[in-house]
């Protein structure tokens, strides 16, 4: 009994010391402790951004474009397809992680415009959401080259002469004899091009291309802003030259629809409609490299905003 009376005060003192040490330790992040090299803490809202979400935040406009984080990462069901994804809410966007896609498409933006429009104006009750007819393109005659016969000619979904050329690009003298360029004519109110006429040549930016999943292609134009252009045929369809109408946002396009997405300078469409005229393509299947590509396009953010017209060439002899 004498021994027990001596041990109890000592044990009590030890427990008090342990509790004191634990209570004076700083609070730990719930779950895995973020690594400072791949994470950033925002004291303004008290949240972390890390991993692929931080990489996307940094490379797509940062604070000015995306705003501060409003939540930590959590799991949420997408209302459009019923799938559950890891998401994180920001002041101006919702990031959605898609591990089934290869970078840089593993992080996508939730279609906030669709959700907000449906919430404010159910059943498309806002007259501004009604589809507008596309302007009639100006047909510019071109000399017809003598076709080269091949052992196995490739079919075209719409074997028509090119009609989607952009007049402003055709009249730009700096584009003549260039094999690579990006030329865009943006109407006032278009979010991507900001209503400006933009020309980028190899002297102003680096052009690169690669085959993409779902038989698509990606062209990246690296300037201070970075521009990305994606085009793809309907599901399980070879990508042959021709005109592709009723296109949807690439990576989200329905199987029977073609896909496209023109974005840059930290700006992208949540949802889009458009069409493109695919003029030439050469892919080295063995090396998985895109050697040549040429296309003209028209894109409408949120399906009803003013158009962005453009022409893209990558190592191509197709003139503007």
C-alpha cells in the first residue's frame, strides 16, 4: 500500500505533462498533411489548395481568374452525368478531378453556366438563351488543285470545298507562306478572344501538336498567355478531312457529336457550341506524333455568346 501511494502521484504528474505537451501542439491539417512544395495555404479563407488543383490554379489565371478557395477537396456527384468526382470550390470556379483523362485534361471546370442558367431560368425561359442562327459564311473561290490519287482514298464526312475561311486572316500579309500560325477574329462579347483580332506566328510563340484521346488532336501555342486548341471526331470515327457541325466542348462531347475547345489566356468556356472545317492532318502512328494539321473554326461560349472565328495551321501548306 505504501508503494501504491508513492506511484499514484508520480503517474498523475506524468499524465499532466503529456496532456500539456499535446495541448500546446499546433493544429494539424485533417487527413494527409499538405506538402509545402505542392500545396498552398490561403489565410484569407482558411483553406489549402494542393496537387493537381494547385497546378491548374497557377496555370489558368490564378487569383484573378479563379479566386480564393472556398472549401477543401471533397467528393460530389455531377448533376449532368451522375458520376462522383473529387471537387474543390473557388470564388469563380469549381475544379473537378478526372483521373480517367490524361493531363492536362485531368482537371476540368464544372459547367457552372449551365447550372446557374437552369436555376435562374428553368426550362430555358430566358429569351437570351434561345439559339441564334449562324451568320452565312462568305464563300471565297479558291483554285482547285489536281487531286493526288492514292491506293486507298480516304472518305470525307462532308466532301465540300472550304468555306469557313476567315476574311481577316486571308487578308493578313504576315500569314502568307507560313506553315504554322494561329489567327482569330473575335466578335464583341466573345469571352475567349475579348473582341480582338489576334495573330500569333512562330516568331511570337512556340507551336506544338500531339494526338489526343478519343481520336482527337491538340495544338498548343506557347506565348505569355498559352493557347490550347482541341478538335476531335464523333466517338469511334476516324478523323478525316471535312466539315464537322454541331460540335460540343471537347472531352465532354456526346459520342455522336464532334468535339472542339479553343481556350487561352486563362479563359475557357464552361459549355460551348461550334463547328470546324478540318482541312489536313498527318499523324505518325508509330511515334504517336502529330506532324501536320490545318483547320478553320467557329466557337460560341455557353452556346449563345457571340462567335470566335479562327484558323489554325501546324506545319501545314494549307494557305489562309
